[in-house]
C-alpha cells in the first residue's frame, strides 16, 4: 500500500493582505469564513447602515459579508467620490473609511464628511506604516481606527462599540444627570453639549471623552487609563488620546494654547479642572 501524503493546509491570510497574497502567489485569494451566529444576545443592529469605503474588492467583500451576518445593512464605495455620493444617498449610521483611495483620498473624504455631518461615526482603515495619516485623520474628526491586517470579527465588534456609544447606550461615559461647569453644559441623555448657550459639534469620541473627564473633576488620568475608559482599549496608540484632547480644547477652551479646563499633568496625562465658584458679594 502506497504512502499517503499529508494534505497541506491553506494558510490563513488576514484581511488587508489577501490581494497581495494573490498577486505574489498567483493563486486566488482565500475567502474569509463567516461565523454562523455572530455576537449572540448582544447588539441590536436592526435598521443600521454601514458605508464601507475601500478600493480593494477582497477587503470590501469580506468586511461587508461579516457586517451583514451581524445584521447591518451595508452600502459600498471604491473611491472617494463614490463614498461622498453614497453618503449623501444613504446617510449611513457609520462609515468605514480606507485612507488610501484613488482620486479623493480618505483624509479629504473624512474632512468633507465632517462638513456634511458633524456626528456620524467614522472608523479609519489604515496600514501599519500610516501613523502620520492616522493622526491627521483623528485630527480631522475620525472617531476610531483599525490597522490592516485586521480580524473581520474584531472590526465588527469595534463597529458595534462605536455605534453603541453614538446612541448613548451601554457605555461607562453616559451618566443620567446633566453635567455643568460654568457656561459648559453636557447632557448625556440627549448627547448634546452647549457652551455659552451655543451647541458644540462634537464627534462620538470627543463627546465621550469630555463626559468622562467632567465626571471625574480634579482627577489626573494617564493616557492609558483614558484609552481604556473611553475607547475600551486595553492597548493601542496613545496618541489617539492626545489628538482628541487637542480637538476638545479647541471647542471648550477660551484659549486652547493655555487650557484652563482640560489641563496637562506633566509626566502623567490630563486632568479636568472645574471653573471656580464665584465669590459671594
């Protein structure tokens, strides 16, 4: 009887590298294996639409299938112009945006999305070597980022987390009471912030970060603590916190260069300082 040769298993290629794998090997890219019953008993995704913007059809297809299995409606675009058109047409609840797009790049798309809607969550899809672009994207108003190659299941969980916070549900930064500090008033139930009677336009993460800090006035937080408390990450790029603090200061401080509310604690992180009570006459 002849020797039975073992069958080599097909390598698992993370999303974001599949097209490159196919080009190098000359083989068809392995298809992702959707899970059968994703996230049981978890998140109500009914009626929510996600816009997936990526010029790599393999990435777009795998991500879309996982999102659909999780219960989301999905619309897609392969370039910047198409992304803006699809956004205007469908007004999605969240945008997954690749930075490296033909024509209008992802950073410019993010900037224009913020002009069209100041509050729709945007999650950037970035490559490992795009740190400068990632930081710029956060400065332009993106709420989160995922680095390629990534796990589609992890990406869906990230989408659920951001949408849950955007709707004001399930997060540690949504206290039932209104938070007030001088002319700054934050209503966590309505998810609105007013300063001097004028409503501020904040992204999902900016709102969550401000609420988290206002709930703990006088306490110094390390960036890692804020990353875990607001983003829910136990590890990650702490420059994300720095960028969001900078953006918040531009909106809640009289002089962002000399902040009086969100102050830097050198060697530690940041602390929220309430305005002093007016002295009795």
